[in-house]
C-alpha cells in the first residue's frame, strides 16, 4: 500500500476540523470498560452490531447445515435415521430461533435505530441511556441462554452419557414452540423459552426508550410531520414492541410453568387447549413480523429519497401507512390458524383484515417509485440494496395475498410456499434493508469509505443467491412439499438442489459484504461529513460523530430538502454553502 | 418438473383431483396473474426510472411534486377492490372446503408419532387411506399426542389433527381414468381388487411433530365402487386364516412400530426388536426384567409405565386388541436368533401353552370380535361428535 | 437549545441530554406509563388464559375456590388499598417538600407491602399443608392413560375443603336468615352436610371408583374412544374460537345456577375428569398470585430504596421523580390485585 496522506476530518462546510477538537465517540474514552459501561447510544449501537452480526453468523451456520442436509432426498449426514432427523430438526429450530429472536428483531432497531435515532433528532442521547445499556445486557443474557441450549446440545452429542446428568440439550420444537410438542419435548425448551423471554425484555426496553425519545427529545422546529421517515418507522415499531412483547412474555412463562410446575393451560391432558397457545403466540409473533419489516421500510424511505436526490413523495401517506400496518398487524394473528379448526367466521375476519394490510404496503412501494420518477438516481451500493428490497418485497408481499386467501391458504399452509414467502419478506426485505442501511450509514458510523466495487459485487452475489435459494421454493411449496421435512419424496429433489446451491452463493455474498466492512475499517479513508448529500440531522455533524453528537446543534429543517448541499469534488462529498444557509452558519459561529 | 407444470391446471400446482380443487386453482391462477401484472408494472417502472433518470451530475437538483392525494387514492383503491374480491372468492371456496356434505362416507383418522391409522365404518383399519371415487368422504381427525396435520396436495385439502378435540375435513375425488393405474407392485392374484386400477396420491403430515415428521407420509388410493367394496371386505377380515406371527409382521408395518423399533439390532427411538424376546432388560429405575410374554404385552399396551434405560417415554398408546397383541408377540419371538419354529403359540390370555388348536380358527374368532367391537366404537365416536357436524 | 451555556444554572439531577428539568420529568413519566402498559398487557394475557380455562371448566373453579379464604383475601385487598393511599399521600408530601411526612408515608406503604406478603405466606403455607393439589410434587392426578388416580392425601384434602365450604355455607345461611331469606342453596347444603355418614359413604365409594379406574385393567380391543377430548365435550370460551362450538352447556348451566343464588359445587358433584382438574385451579392460583407477589416484592424493594433516599433528603419540590414513578408502579400492583381478588376468591 502506498502511503496516502490521512485526510482531515471536515465539518459540514467542508472545512478541516481542528485536530484537537476532532474528538469522536470512538476515541472518547479508552479501554474495555469505557465500552462495557458506556451510556453513549452510539457505542451501545456498535456493541449491538457486533453481537447481532455474531448471532447472524450462528443462524447462518444452521441454515447451511439444513440446506446441505436437504441436498439429498434421504438422510444426508448420518446413516441412522433418528440421529439424522433429530440433527436436522434441531438445526432448523435453532436457525429459526436465533435468526428471529437474536437477529431480525434487533437488527435494524437496535443497531441502526440506536445509533441514528438521537442523531436524527439532533439530541445528545436517547431519553434513558441507562435503560439502553440494560437493554443491551438483556440481549446478551437472553443470547447466553441460547448458547447454553446449543452448547448442551453439542456436548450431549459428543458425550451421550451427559444426557443422564443434566437432561436434554438443543432445541427441536421449531421456533414457534407449539404445544403440546414443546411441553413434552426432552430438549432444552425451558432454557430456550427463558432466553426468548429475556430477549423480549431487551426489545421492550428499547421500545420504551424510543417512544419516550421521539415524544420528548424532538428539537424545536421538528414537528411530528418533519421527522425523517425512519423515525416514524421506529416509532410504529416501538408501539408494537411494547404492546405485543408482554403477551409473548406471559405465553413463554406459561409454557415454562407447563414444563416445570404442571400447569395445564395449554395441555389437553390437563384440561387445557393447545390451540390457545397458538392464539397467544401469534398475537405476539404476527406483529413481530412487522417489528422486522417496519424499520426496514423506514431505511428504504431514507435511501430512495437521498439517492434520487429528490424530496420523498407522499410523506404523510408513508408515515401513516407505518402506523396503519402497526395497528392492523395486531388484528391478523388468526391467519396462521386457518387449518387448526378455528371457526369459519373468525377465519373470515382474519382473512379480510389480512387482505387490507396489503394496501398500506402497496402505498409505500408506489410512493417510493414516484419518488424515483424524474429524480437524479445514483446506483451506489445502498441504492442497489434498496432496489433489491423493492424487488423482494414486491414478491414477498404479493405471495402474501395467496396465503391470505382462505381457500388457497389451505393448500399452501405449512408448505415451502410459506417458507419462501416469509423469507422473501423477512430475510429478503429486512436483510436487504439492513444492508442498505449499513452501507448508507457506514461512513457516518465509522468515518471510513468502503470499496464500492466490492460492495456491489457483494450485492449481486447476495441478490442472485437469495433469489436462487428461495424463488424455487414457491414452486416446491405449491407442488405440496411440506416444510420442516428432513427427508422428502424424490419428486422434490430438483427444487432442493437448486435451493441449496443458491444458499451457498448467498453465503459467499454475505462474506464478501463482511470483507468489505473489515477492509474499510482497516484501510478505509476518512469520509466527509455528508458523502451522499442527505439532509437529515445525522449528516449535520462530523463523521464519525463526536461524543456529544453535535459540536453545534443544527436547526431542524425539512429532512428531504437537498437543495442547500453542493458537491465538493475534492472531498467527494456534499457541503453546505455558508452564504446560502445563514441560519446554520450563524449557529455554527455562535 | 416441466411436465408436471404443463399438466397442471393451476399454475405450478399438482394435478387437481378433488371436486373443489378446480375452484381453488381458479383463484390461485387469478392471484398469480394479478401478481404478475403488479410485479411487471413495479419492476418495469423501477428499471425504467433507474436507466432514464440516471444521475449525470452530482449537483443535479430535480424538482417535483411532494404529494398528490388524488394519485395516492388512485393507486390505493383499485388494489383494495382487487384484494377484497380475492377475499370473497377465497371465503366462498373456504366454506365449500370446510362444509362436509350430508351422507359423506366417514373415516376416523388417528394420528400419532409417527403414523396414521384410518378406521372405516366396518371396523377395519389401515395405515393407508382407501376411499371410493365420486363420493364425498368425511375424515374425523384425532391425535394421540401432538398436533399433526393431514395434507393431500392433489385434493388441495389440509386440516390439523389437534389432541383433545375432533376436527373434520372432507373431499370428493371424481374418477379420472387418465390418473388411474394398476399398482403392479401390489397385485395379489388372490385378491381381485388389487388388480383394479386406482388413483394414488401422496398424503403428508404438514404440522411439525418431531423426529420422524418427514416419514409420516402415506398414500390415498381412490377406488371405483366395486374394488372399494372388495377392499373393505378384505380390510375387515384380513387376519382370517393368518398365523399370529404373520399378523404381527403386518401390524409391525401398519401400526407404526417400524418407525422406532428396528429389526436389525440398531436402536432408534425405541429398542430394536431383534433378540429382545427372553432377554434381560434394565429399566430406567435400575430394575431388571426378563422380556417374557407378560412384559411384552404390558409394554405394548402401556408403553410408558416402565422404560428401558437409555430411552425416553415417547411411545404413543396404540389401540390393539388381544389377537393383535398376541400376533405382535409371536412376531417378536421370530426375530430371535435362536428361534426354532412355531411349536409355541400365545393365546389371548397371554399365557404360554403348547399349541393344540388350529391357529387359523383362533385368529378368525379374534378377527370377528375385533370387527364387531370396532364397529361399536365407530358408533360411539359418531355420537360424541356434536350434532351440527352431521 | 441551551447546550452552549449548559454549565451554569444546571441542577445536579438534570442529565446532560435534557434541556430542562420539566423535559426530563415528563420523559421519565412517559417512559413509566409506557412500561406500565406492558405490565398490564402481560397480566392481561394471564387473565385471558384464566378466562379460557375457567370457561372450559366452570364447575372445577366453583368447587376449588372454596379452599381460598375470602376473609384473608379481602383483608389483603384493604391492606393494599390503604398502602396505595399512603403512597399517594407520600407523593403529595414530596411535591410539597414535607420530608417527614414523606418518610412516614413511605414507611407505612412499605409496611403495607410486608403485611400483604405475610398474609400471602400464611395462605400459601395453608395450601401446602393441606396438600391442595398444588405444585409439581402433586404431579397432577392422571396416570399416563388419562385416568384419574387417587393421590395419598386426597381424602384429607377433600375433607378440609368440605369443612371450609361448610363454614362458608353456615355463614351465608346465617346472613340469609338475618335478611329473612330462606330455602337457599346454602341452607340445603348445610342440611346435606349434616348427614355426614351419608356423605362419607359416598366419598368412600367415589374413591373406590377412582382406584378401580386407575388400575391397569384389561384393555379394550381397538378402543378408539379411550382417547377422550380433553375438555368435557363442547363448552367454554375457547370454543367460541372453534368451528365445532356447540352451546357451552356446562358453562350456561353453571351460570344459570349461580344466577339463581349461592352455588356450592361439592366434591361429589364433580366427575372423575373434573376431580383431576381441581389441581389446575391451584396451579393457576399460584401462577397468578405468585407473579403478582413478585411484583409486590419488587415494589417493596423500590419503596425501600426511595425511603432511604428520602430520609437522606434527596427529594425536593423541584425533584421528586423517583417517588412519583414508584408511586405509579405501586398503584398498578394494587390495581392488579383488585382484579385478582374477585377472579380467584369470589367465584359464583
């Protein structure tokens, strides 16, 4: 590497910041304790990033294991059918549980939300910084339960005698923990549900924090309808988190009580009702789907507008559709139970409301498209991911209509069609939005550039791999391939082979993306304060932001008005013209 | 794959084989075309904009509308009307699928980890579902342990088997000569019905139920009236004239023992049957028991009272009559390496005695008892289901 | 924004990321309300589970609730109400800067919590002592085939329950007499209970039946019906959600009976299946009151903490946020008990 002179940190006017003043949150305080005990939302966000990406890796390992098992129609890993099938069942269960509870739910709110929410509000921190740190440790504690479950499972396989000593390990119930299977399972269900319970608290605390922050910390000049749409999305998400998660908590608590204290609320042998568990579980878990997707939509709203360099179209409709989705999301849980014997009237109501959820989602897509219309579109990596998001979300959303239609759902329920659908919505959309957000805010978070070329290669691999893996599963599902099958009839072989190969491509792509980030941390060059020409408040400070976020508190303006920023070729970023922006300049010189 | 796609009337769906399948497929196709339209529209516009409005200079300042309520309503209301129409069609189809016609042929379905048992009104039961063509068939679903779900893709039919309650489903398979064929592997020259053509479809368990969930697969055979009646007669009387060990061998296959108990000495979820007879077993509580007739009988009928060390109490209770239990025990005896022949039989009291009577006569008597009793049971079950289901 | 001149005029308790004390106070209060909403939803789920289970097995609850002592339940309700009142007074005192009153009120509130937990402990001990079907050690009353079996202490427990019921019946009859009412269910029950010999015989016969049913008798051939639906036929709330929900007869019957006057479901009125489910009432009772008790303990911890700080003089009319928030929490704990008491103790 040739020695490149280290570019200076610049402020929003493109002026170099005095070296001594160029304090940032990464250098503010050294040593491990300054991280572990920090109350700084940015550092908490970064710690979340490390943990959540580790969880994503873990969940990914299980994904590869289970896809590899499915490459042959019969037992692939072990000749002994019982061992093999149990191994597969535990793999898909842990894949689901880890990905849902430890990756998708916290990914965008806990990493990008934590980091960006106060910045976007022009505030110094979230409303309750201590609660924020507690939330992180709840996440860590909940994850520890899952690691315990996993470790016990691995040790039990290695040393079978241990089973007699400390009971079953691993988890084989599916991430949904359906009773009565989960009541009777000999695996470590109690520990896993306790883990999900604690992770739920992490989620609740984050939600409480965000709601209070958005209500109380908005600066003067930022009315509700001048907030960036990402904040609207986080607000709607938080409402779901605080209203739905407690119900999951009590459900899991009842399940633990069933296993340890012989409470029989869900156990048919003790006078309980197993379908009641499903009602309880989906009362949380369907809204939880929107916990995953709403912040993703918020990220996309930001990215589409910035990279089209055009004011977002239909701000009010996008913001309100987030709330509409959050509210309607509470009224559709029964569509997971059309085959359970639930009354036809109830099924009809759930189906009807499910159909109406399609509309706010469609409104968002059309508004994004209209934002792009006659814009100035730059296909940088975040925009590529955003376009990938629209592609995947459109497919995921439209296949949701198949599942919402009662008669058709009876055929495709619990088949690979459902698997493909929710991967398109949850993974395709949420993962792509997460990656869009990561690449969009990366320069702000770390103040480093990354390789556009390799980031784009990563995108194309992930995009191709994803579609290869999951599109074929729609066909397998409509042909009748049931989900959660360790082995399957030969007629489904070709679909599984294609899907498995796709998953390998997807994996390679994800590692390329990871490589790009690591490379950027080591070799990346200093970025300007505003590399994309965005106007939300997080871009009104240096990259990376100082410990207190802003050296000078910026005035709140329309976050989607980009007209004041001009391109500076030398910095490869956008700067404010002091003459054009007297108010801001005044604030800066005050 | 391409062939199956081309054959199917529903795009990407298996060949429809029930009366309501076409209705489902019609809605399926409609949604597919709607989805295709919107996908092409959205993707097309998106790619067009990306190319047409590519950024040429970093300082471009495009201007445009910020909002337009008429436009918003314009693209909200038509999709709303479309999804409402889909809802209505879906609901109408759903009502057809979930409302069994009067006078349906009724079959009791018992699901357990991991197998199916289909009991016909004449008391005969089997692990495969045989049904008459052109006649509505109502299945009454029950589960002995966890939730299972009966799924026949060709019929577009699925319903959960929930422990603690009876669910119902129905379908009617019209006779389609193009799908019917004689299953050459199963032809038995002594039984005419095995030579008649049937339509065969896969039947899956669709609700995750544990280790062998993916092996909880069986077949639905659709018969024409004549061969169906012959099948039923055969089903009710299959034990007639059969030596106990052969009865046991068949029950081993059809009652699900095969899922967990191997014949080759390897252990699955349960101990192997090989060389189990007469050997000493160590229980979880440390007790040592010899696997004699009484032990085997007790273990079959009350599987979880005592458990052999190293196993979990996971075996479901299987409904078996005395003849069947005796048959299974006789079969297990033949699996010992030192088995020398059939000098010894087990009678219904489970007491060993030297064989004196003709085994065929005994088995026949047992079979008749079975048929009568199960027939009564069938009546009981019908009484227990709420009147509005009938 | 006042960041530039934040160094002066800056109270010690104002965190750096808030502009004003009011903003900080309002944020804390909003956060607390949002948190309380999550608590209500959590208990709401539990109440929902309770409602469905009770809807499916009304007689079981009617019988089993007699084991709970209404007097002590009502006593605890009063204790919590009073402590809620002292808590509210404490908050008011904090607002007015009356330190001594604040400390006194917090102390009284804390003692209320102690009183509540002591009564609860005595009640729990009673349940334990009389083996009221509780806990994992009583391991339900079904064998693996779903048949009711006879646990060791059953007779003692049933006798204990009958005694309690008897006492209540007398009390009710007494009240009715004073009010000039006659021929109530309660009176009839008193008459019934006086014929003790008869009752005992009946009970012994029942126990014998149960024992017979429990024995691993000869199995019925291909008996498809021995796997019974878990709840007794159609009935109950959960059936509203199910397509084969016929009229919930048992529920309607029980409701009609209770509308007609005092209803006493005795042990003899229950069938074998219901007898086995009696333990579930206590499981649910322990679950609900246990979770509530945990909240009381947490509340006591919080009160102890602000009591200490109040005594140290940490609060003033300018800063009393913790007192206010703990007060909100304590009222919620109180409120939940107000729902728990009638749901568990006063079943008719």
